[in-house]
């Protein structure tokens, strides 16, 4: 019998409290479609689906002809499956963790360290920083998706700090005096005076302002936050437009995390809204928080997260404020465009500026009945979002039935022929490492 090098996976679900509940969750829907025996609990959150070899969520192999039980064990015994370059570059490990996220309430304001800082944090505080790797991430929306990412252009932050600020056309006044009170006059004026011709001066002023906010004394910031929430609530009740000061988002975050300093970060960080198929890339030291929606996500294999708000978990304000990238940029700059493949018009490539991972979105129209998932010199993980097909491969022992929620591991240099049977075509995502 030929060696089996393409096989289906059963993947681990994480039931974090911020996840969407029951069948409102894309994670739950995919799991239920992928395995009809799974019972979805209507009152339980289904936050993340992990597709990979992470020790806290190593995927199970759904093929009883394979002696190894998990993907991690199988790769350890068959490292050549990664592809020669990937195997050498990443010491015989799958370099990425592929996920689906269903976000109901905000995730913490956080950033991930670069490799140098990760090694240092892991050596000093292994209980909080469990490994020495960096953790760049990329999210691709499956449903309309909302997050915060990177520092806003300075003029936007200054508009929140200026008292009696002019109303933005059609969006109500932008001034947030409570924010200015927390940051203090000196820091606020320094940011207002910093000119666009001096990027280092701008970054330094921004660092001072953000650090002043995050290190505010608890009683003082809770009082200011309560004043702000009360004021915005009254304005909303009177039918006034509070969008200029992000009123709706402020009240939503405050209802999820009352009295949390993270509520004020909406005045520093870009609000990024992604439509399905749009992506954002989060490099090292980039402050971010996911707010709502469903996405596929890919990251380097690491658990290193430095948090500072909107969370009940361990927070490390000092490290966060020290490490952040204080370069202001518009929200549009955070969106990573997909490039249509020149080799295959059905493939769209999301190729971020890190070597660890790439995602392909494969859209097969209903008119195509036979499609080849081409071989590449990297192991990959294939997720079916929509459509049905029968898959055949010389590296699979038998035909594979593919439908919504199916997850396949594909060894390097192996291809799969899809015989499509769905009237609407297919949508798949393929995670890989293109060195």
C-alpha cells in the first residue's frame, strides 16, 4: 500500500468566553457540518477552531490506517512531508497555526513581541510568555469583521484631545475631555505641537500620551470613564449623533468590560472594518484588538501575547508601552490586499511580509466540475468553507468526501483532484509556507 500523505483532520475547538454562542458561531457551524456526530451546545461559546500541531490543540488524524493519532506526532515521524525548505528553516516543525475565530465580545488590547523580545520575555517570565518565538498574525474576514489595529493618524487623536473640537461633518463633536484629563495638559500639548515633518518627534509624543493613559491611577481613570459613559449615554438618549466620539463602540466595550482602561484605546487605535475576503496583517509590536465577527486567522506557532486592557487575564502594561510600534498610519494601510495568482485565476494569495505563512483563497465557480489543488513545496492545510466535492489523490488511500467544515492535511509536493458536485461552486482556504 502506498504511503498515505493526504488525510482528513478533526480539529480542536476552544470555548473561550468571548466567542459567539451556539450556532451563531461560524466555528460551531463549520464543526457541525464537518462532523454530523458533534452536538453543538446552544448556550456554549465556540470561539476558535485550531488547525495545526500546537500542543494545546494538536489536530487528530481521521484515518485509522495511520498509526499516529495526531498531526504533530505524524509530522515528527515524517518531517519530509513539510517540504525540504520548510523542514530546514523551521527545524522539522509546521511553522504556522491556522484558525477560525468567531468573536462576540472584544478580545484584549494586545501586541505580540518580535523574536528578540520574545526570547527575553520567555527567559524572564516563562509563566506568562511560554515560548521564545514571534507571533505575527493575519486575519481574513468570513463575515463583516471589526477590529482595532495600529495607531491612528495624529490629527485624528488630536481631534479627540481638543476641547470644544469642531464637529466632523455629519458625525457630531469629536472632543473627549475625559481623555485629555487622563493624559494631562503637558503630554496633550506635546502631541498637538508635533509636526508631520518630524516622525520621530511624533512617535515620541505618541508614546508619552499612550503610556500616560495606560498607567493612569485606577480610581482616576474609572471616574473619568464613568463621566464619559454617562455623557455619551445622555447624548444618545437625547437622539444626538455620538459617532464623532465613537459613542456606540465606547458604550459597547464598556458594557462588556466595565471600568476597563481599554475602553479609552478606541481614541488611539484605528478602527478597521473588513468585508468578507478582506485581510489585515498584524506585525510584531502592532497594538490590536479584535472586536466582532468571524475570520480565518493564521499565525506563527507561539502563545506570546502582551495584554493591557479589555481582559480579565494577566496584563503587562509596562512591557506593552515599551514595545509598541508608535508609527501613526491610516486604517486603510492595515488592509493587506489579496493578489490573484498568475498561474490560476481561481486562487487569490495573501502573502504577508513574514516567511512563516501564506494563505490562498480558492474560489471555484459552479461551471468548473473538475479542479486540481496543485502540488507545492510546502505542507498545507485545506479548509472547506462552502461547497462539496469528492477528492482523489495518489497520496490518499481512498476517495475523500469534502464538504463545509472539512479540513485536510496535504503533504508537500502532493496534489488533489476535486470532482465538484455543488451547484454553487466551492470556497476553500489553504494555509501554507512559501519560502
